[in-house]
């Protein structure tokens, strides 16, 4: 969609900007920590009759119900950008207005990663599925199951005594040459039932799948260098958020009271009715259903116990007992417990008044207990069972981070640019291409531009401080770089990269990545299929830290520290300047330049006076 008329469109009105004296400021995001460019357009606007009727009586000195900001779309030089129109000063006949527009309002920029349309699927058996997926790599699969060392769980505790300290543990099956993922199960012993939590099966989403899903969610298709970046292509995202679900065998007990009878009716002069009690059981194991219902020797009472609507047993009353007594043992399998089956107790019989103990405690007309038959910890606490559900839900496997934070982190880490054209988002690395021919800008030169050395003197690239992990900061000055400079000059520009690659560690003769509980950081795991020994161990190849990282961005930062800034003002027709954009590489004053920023001052319907600032390269 394109239009030649500059205007701002809101739900209520269209404010036409053609012919209004404006100045339009644009900054190149290559020279900012943020990925987004921002456009600002302040101007003086004289009210029209239509504007006042559609937006409110801004000309009135007594009207207090006037909006300061109006959201809408800014049409400028044939392009449409989402924007906000803000009233800075309100006068009787005119207002000072500023329009901020650009992609900083991308709809899902503030959306959490867990809310993106990443992959979700049901599988027949998660253990078998993981064993199949670990043989693959991206883009054959959007996630994987690398073996990760963790110290988060105390293996001295009863619930974790069978856990080998590895997420996605995969071992050789005894007596075979087959490697599989150990299963969690419950096992009967002399004391009852024991919980064997051997494994946590947690998918690790590949970074590129998450990036693609994020841009797709905003209506864009991701393209560019990012898709084949050897440093990122096989990187997955680890989340310290709990992926698995636990089920804990719980004691459940309830009384039924006379007031809970319903559908009462009179039979042979007596009042009969129904009551129903329901329970959910969400942990595997054996349970004892035990209790009693008051009948007062009436033989016409019955109790039906059902599981998910299917009758398990029917108990009838007799004339020799005041109660229907029931005692039944049931077993819940692991697969069953995942869906938390419902047990209902449905009674029909005489309606009696509630009973009371000698201490005047109301114990109603029935008592129901669900008693787990299992082994507690030594302190008497129930042992939770770790469910590895038969599904892959990447939403649960992502850290507490916004999509915008993810994009900015990758942009700063790998020096990426991001551009939008129609429905395509392109992420290409910013490189100094000495062979590329710049666009000729010499006709807009003036005799004496302002030249000065770049105001940036130092850069320090800062990685997170993680206890036990060596993550080198990289300091640049015009002479080169050094790692972990102890004292930074006051005028150092710091660029924070809130991410790191999980380091390798050896535990029980296994070398793989160790996970950390750094919930606000992007933690990357390198996994490209089984290693030479057929194991699903994660790797950590060089490239994103230390000297290797510094070398990968050295040219860009040294150029910025050793180049010149040019500033000059020139006159140009509005139609001609559309040939260039803020990312254009231009040739002027016998040098190649990047446009750092420019201000387009409208001096007539056809011409701009442009204030431009560039950096040479």
C-alpha cells in the first residue's frame, strides 16, 4: 500500500501534512544498541474545522477532556509506519505537534517468547521420540534433547536419589549396545511404593525456529545471513524455567452433610435423595478408597464408585448395619496420572440428619478417604513424581524474555542489521565491503563541510556476570582490543550482551554443557546431532566469546573508532531524495560514507533542506 500524500491517520481523522513546514529526523540503527530506527516529526499545526469536530475542541480554553496522544499510521514519502501523534503545546488557533513513528511499535516486540507460535505437538512416547530426535539437527527438527549437566537437584533427597544429575539423560541399556533415555516409574517394594525419578526430558528449541516464529507472529518472513550463520544455526535456547510437571500422592478426606442431598423424593413415607462427591488423582501409584455412608439399617441405599464415569463398584445396604462400609484398592498408571482421572462417589438413599461427635463436631452423613499406599521421605513428606508428558511444548521451554530482547541480543552479539520490505524481515551481518560500489552523492556536496574525528573513543562489550563461568568482556580503542580491562575510561560506550553460551563441564566422565539459573539471560546450547561416540552431548565451539568473538567484530569497531564524521546541509528535491535511505552507502568528498542520521526540513512543497551526518569507512 502506497500513497503520495504525507498524512497521519487515526481512527477518527486524517491530518494532512503536505505543505506544512516540518522537519523529519531519522537515525541509522546500525549506530545504536537497539535494532529499531525512530522517526520524529515536530511541526506547527493550525486547526481545521474538520479536525476540531473529529478530535475535540482543542481551541477551547475550558475543554479539559483532550487527548495528548493519538495512535495511528504515519504516511511519509510513500511509506506507512505505525506511529503516535502527540500534542506538545496547545494554543487557541494552533498546536505544536510531534509524530513519533517507526518499527519500535512492532506488535509483538514486547511479547514474551512463551507467547510466540513455536512448535507444539503430541507424541506417542516422549522417551522414544527424544531418542529419535537426537540423531537430527536444525533444520531437520526445530528442537532437540541434548544431555545437560545440572546441580539444581539434591540427589541425596529421596525424590532425586535415582537422578544422575543430567537433563535429557541417555545411557547404554544394561546388557545391550542400545542407548536410550531412562524412564521415570513407580516401583513396589516391601514398604509400599517407591518413586523412581530418573530423568527430566526437556526440549531445547533451536534459536532460528524461535526467531522465525517471532517474525511470523508479526507478519514477516525472516530472511538473510542469519539463516546460515555458522555460529548460530545449531544453537538452541536453554530455559531454567521448570518444564516438567510433578504429581504428588496426596491424602484426601471429606465429609458429606445432609444439606448436600439433592433431587429428594418421598418413598413409602420416607425422604430419599442423592449426593455426589468427586476427586481428582494426578499422581501414579496405589490408593485405598475407604469410608462409610449412614443408612440406619435401611436396605434401599446404594453407593456407586466411578472412574471417569465408568462404574468400578456398587455397594448395597442391608438391615443389619447402620452404614455402607467400603474399602477398595485402585492403581493409577503413569500415563493415566497425566490426565488426572476423576473418581466420583454417588449415593442414593434415606436422607438423615447430620451426626455430631461428643465434642459437638459435625461429621455429617458420610466420610470418604483416599489414602496413598506409598513411601514417604524420612521426614514424612510425600515424594513427588516427575512427569515427562508425551508432548513437545516449546512454549514451556523458553526463558522469561521478550522477543524484542532476543532480537536485540543477537543483533549486538553478531553485529546484525534488520530491515523490512513488504512482508520480509531481513537480518544481514554488518560488514565493511571494500569492493561494493557506493551510491554517488557528490552532487550534494558543499564546499566546506564540518569534519571531525568520531566522538566515540572507546567501546566495551559487556557479557553477564555468572558465578563460576569465565565470560570475557571486550574493550576496544583505536589501537585494537583487550579482554577484561580492569579500569574503563569515563567516556567508554558500553554495549551489553545479555547472553552467553553454556560452558562444558566434566561430570562422571561425561563432557557436556552445564546449565545455570540465569533466568533473564539468553543461554545458548550448541547441538548438531550425536557425537562420534553416539552420545547426545552438547558442545561449545569457539566463536561467540573471548578472542574469537573479538576478532569477529574487530573491523566494525576499529573502523568506528578511527573514522571521521562529516556534517553538512544541502538542498534537494523531495522526489530525488527518495532514491536514498538511512542505510544507503554513499560516495562524497572522495570517501565512502554511511549515513548516521539526517534531518529533512521541508522548505516548500517540492524541496527539503537536509542536515546530514555521516561516518566514513
